[in-house]
C-alpha cells in the first residue's frame, strides 16, 4: 500500500494561501450555518406571532365585553343591594330568578406558555417581547380576579328564590360579598381596558363587545312569578 506524504509547503506565500483557503472554508461553513439558524428562528417568530395574535384575539373579545359590561354588572349589584337591605328591614321583596350575570370566560395563555417553553420568545425584538410579557402577566392577574369574582357571586346566589327566608347572618355575609363583587368588577374592567390598549400597541385588532351578551347582562334583575 502506497502512503502519500503531505506535500511540504514551499515558502510563506504557499502556506498563507493554504491557510486562507482553510479559513475561508471554515468561515463560509459557519456563515451558512448561522444563516440557516437565522432563517429558522425568523420562521418560528413569524409563526409564533401569528398564533399569539389568534390567542390574544380570543382574550380581547372577553376583555372588550368586560369593559362594556362593567356599568351593567354594577347596576345588577345595586339592585341586589336594594333587595338585601329591604330584606334586612323585614320588607316584602320579590322572588328572584338567576342573579349571577355573565361575568365572562376563562382566559387562556397556552400558546404563550408553549412558545416560552420552546425558547422562541427571546428571538422577538426586546420591545415586542416586553409588551407581550406585560400583556400575558395581566392576563394571569385577571384570571385570578375572575376566580375570586366567581366565588363572590356564588355567595350572592343565595338570594335566588325567596330572599325573605334569609336571616341576619346571611345578610351580613351578603353585604360583604356585595362589596367584594363591586371591587372585582371595577378592577377587572380597568385592567381589561389597559389590555386592549396594549393589544392595539402590538397591532392586534380588537373587536366591539358582543351585543347579544350585553343585552342579557344589562337586562333587569330576573324575577320569579309569585307563588
């Protein structure tokens, strides 16, 4: 078997030529790899941005509803307060139907969480990433307040039927729940309005609140026929 020995360099010029070829080859390979990686992440960011826009659009429909429904929910609470205080005085009060209004749906951040876990978010621009992070941090806050609000309305639900059956202990609990519900309603509507502004800053379109849902929540307190 013939063994070919590497040819010796003949002078500095030939050495530099060979060295330049190697360096250019390495740099070309690295540059091509970096370009492929950049193209990959550009595609991932584009897909993530589109998916986040869809998820935020779903949330924004609920947020727009809560902003528009805030005064209607407040009026519902005023009506319930009147029933509570009349009951406390022993006055005759109407029998009530379903007192809990449409306070909204759960807000999701599944797409955001998935892309965060996939390390896609660091490839967004710093400003856009910060804006998205702030938006989803507030989504988590609203979700917590919605949970608190749901628990509060569960207490107010005891008013359904004949409120005159309630005693002093019930009345005290209802008064407290009423104040909690008022606070949650104002807080959620305020944060929801800020979230819609944040979406518009990110060029995510926002829609008007669902008119049918608003008609229902803005209607009068449901009454039952006298027995």
